[in-house]
């Protein structure tokens, strides 16, 4: 049987592994707690996986080290890095609470209510403001096209559009217009 087809059967002796855990287990767990930002469960899982690697690689005990601690810490650090990369590569899991608060895409109730609110608010505008918004937002005309269609200057279309949108903002429920920052005078150094 060639070495390429042989399966690995050599493992670390259980007595050596138990001594390894007694001597280095607490320090290894403390090291991993630091790498996992205090997540004890994750640190314990990584410590266990590190000891499994030590069990699967008895040749590490024959290395030139006086102590196995550097080897264990290197393996543990690499496992922690791999676990973090793996978690970051997966999408965030959502719980039942998140799903319960997310609206059903097939439910058109929200959009129907919003459409009714918009229609009512647009009906409350003056005929001039309503005519500008209908052409710009519902028919998709440009400012110049709306101006030509209504027979008014482009500047008037812009002005009416601006004031009509402000009125809609006040009439629509839950809408909060963005406020511009107010320039504040700088305090003088003499104070």
C-alpha cells in the first residue's frame, strides 16, 4: 500500500492529550476568549477544535519546541481567523421577530392606503399646482415640456412644483420634510 492511498490512523496518545489539556487548556481558553471578544461558547468550540487538531497530529509533539503552547496558540489563532471569515461570508441570519415585523410583499394593503392618501392630498392642491405635478410626476414630462403644455414659463413650473410638494408634505401622514441646517454665528474668541 502506498502512502498516498493509506489512511491516517496515527493519533496522539490519550494520556499526552489529557496532560496537554491540563497544562495548557486554561491559557488556551483565555487566549481564545480574547480573540472572540468574550464569546465563551465560541472560545470553547475553538479550544475543542484546537485539541482535536493536536490529537490528529501527533507529530507536533515531536517538534523542536520545549512547550506545545506556541503550536496550540498558532493553531487556535488560525482556527479563530477562519471561523470569523466564515461568519462574515454568510448572510446575517434573521429570527422570527424580524420576520413577524416585515410586511408581506404580496399584501397590497399598505400601498393601497398610501395611494389613497396621495390622491386625497393631490385633490386638496390648487388647480395650478395640481396641473404641474400631474404633468411632471404622473405623465413624466420634463420641466420644459410641462411649461410648453401648460403655456407658462419653465421657472413658473419649477416654482409651482416646489410649493405643491411642500403642501403635499404637510398633508401626507407621517411625512417629515427635511429641514435645512440653519447657519449659526461663530462665537468670538474674545468671549
